[in-house]
């Protein structure tokens, strides 16, 4: 039986449905997996026609996928047509589709879940407590032992993989939120990701938090009190980890291939270099979930939504990674 990958179409007033359908039209020529598209049926079919993609979209009356591309709306009612950008109805629907996809994965009815972009601000304004899709999926799966990894390659095939010790945390709170246990967990998950990807080694480099990795305590002590103990602890468990190293130089060495994964201490420390290298090819992969979840590394892009010019490269990379991971898991 072929793999079945779920794709939550995200905020319909953003570019999520567009990049998804475009990516699938390109991928349809290269692989034979089945896809369950969780979203608004009428919107997706109209978009497919307007973009001239020619995808054979079947409508599923339930969660079973008989065709190659099946649309299923987990909501009881379709969304209204012509919703304005960031409409509350669209935000609430986007969250519902992510939840439905996760539940299907947890029941092993899907082999992986790809999530199209949602908008945090729109979701919160719609009355939903929301930090991010990563945190939502962690809650649904009942696990706190997760990490966000962003990965991508440049036009010469050079990869950068970055796992984050903290995610959506205000910068002024990062130092107090970091713990040795959390950093150990992220290093372990980063090393495990290398095995899941089939890499020949798993060498993990760990950033310092402060400039120059603290200068021996002269510019901060977190390297001494939290990060170094975490690195030593995972080394004793057989993980090839080094650090803490100064982030301003570390990414250069990782980019040239000295390390397989970088563990960054906070969001922008890790994602600014990643997006410089692979802005259009970057993928978000949630490590530690009991199912595979990837997503494109961009947002809803309300400013270009509905114009037919959104670039599907990141979504296509997210689908490819989900497929790669699912195939490896199926034969493990």
C-alpha cells in the first residue's frame, strides 16, 4: 500500500492552499503517494481551476482516501466565499484542520502531516489561545520532549540544519527559560534526526547564548552554568556534541560541513543564518512527535495571497521531506 500524507491547507486567506496545490502539481510527476488535503473543499477546487493546475481532486465523504488527491473538510460547514485577509473564520478553520490531521496521524491513518502556514496573530484575535503549531501539536500528542528544526540547502546542495533550544519566546526571557534539561533534550533529538535522515554521522554543534560564548563568564554565565553541563551530559551518553561555541563563527563551520546539526539557543540566532542560506527551500520539522510533521518555512503572506504568484518551493521541500521520512520509517 502506498503512503498517505496529510496536508492541512492552512489559512485560506493566505498563500497556504496556493503553494500546496502548486507543489502537488509538480510532485505528481515524480512520486505515487496519496495525499489527503484537509481544508475547504470549494475553495481548493476553485483555486485548482483558477491556477490551471489540472489536479484530479476527489472529495472524500470521510477520512478514507481512495484517489491520489482527496479533499476532506473536518468541519461541518464550508467557509463563506470571499473572506477578507486574516478573517476569524479562516483562522479557526486552519487550527481545526491541523488538529484533525494530527489526530489521524496519532491513529496511524496518515503516515505524515504537512501543515501549510497559519497566522498566529489572526488565530489569537479569533479567540484561540495559541503559541504556534509546534506547541499545539506537542499538546495534542501529549509530549513536551520536542524540538523545532529548520533545515534547507542552497543552490550548490550545501545543507544547514538548525534545532532550537527555545522557540517563540521574547528575547528578554530566553535566558531564564533555558534549562540544562531542555538543552540536553534538543541535542539528543538533533542527533536522532541525523539517523532518521540517513546521514552517515551525527555531529552536533551547540551555540553559546552570549557574545563570544560568554568570554569565560565575562559576558554572561549561562555557558558555564547551563550549556556546558548539558553538552558534557550528552557526551557521556555517547552523543558526538561540541560546544558551547560562539554563534558568530559556528554557522560558518556548520555550513561548510564540519557539523551536521547546529543547536541554537533562541529563534533568531538559528533562523537568520538558515533563511540566508535556504529562504525558498527551508523546511520546519518538529522533532520528538510520535508522527512525522513538516511545514514550509514561511508565513501566510497576506500581501500576495490570491494573486497566483506565491513560490511553492518551500512547501514542495516540506512534502519531499515528509515523504522521505515516512518511507524510511516504513522500512525501519
